[in-house]
């Protein structure tokens, strides 16, 4: 667990025989707890920080957001430009 910009962030793991999924859970400053829609096959805290900095974006396609999606969203902050960001 770690704090970032008044958010409480934690990472939980779902271990199975053949893989491990990561759940990114964020408690917002207002107390609401949400799951970050980030690719569950990594556990990079920096992705959670990017997700918070982007005001909790939702996926724009079928898959959860990955690093490339978040970087694209940071570079293209308007709604029109965001549509081109999910791989």
C-alpha cells in the first residue's frame, strides 16, 4: 500500500496455477474505493499514479489500459484525441 496525491493505493494479487493477475485498488480522497482499469498482468505502481493523474480514465476499447494507452492519454488530453489512444 502507498499514498499518492491524497489517494490510498494498494495492489492485490489473484494467483492461479498458470498466471497471476493484479488488481489496482484506489481509495479516492472522498473515500470512494475504485478499481483502476489497468492491464492486470503487471504490478507497476507508476501505472496507478498515471491513472490518478489522468483523473481515472476508463478503457476506450475492449482491453484494460496499459502503459502505452496511459502515455498516449497523457499526451492527448482532449476527448477527441483520447479516442485514438487504446491499442
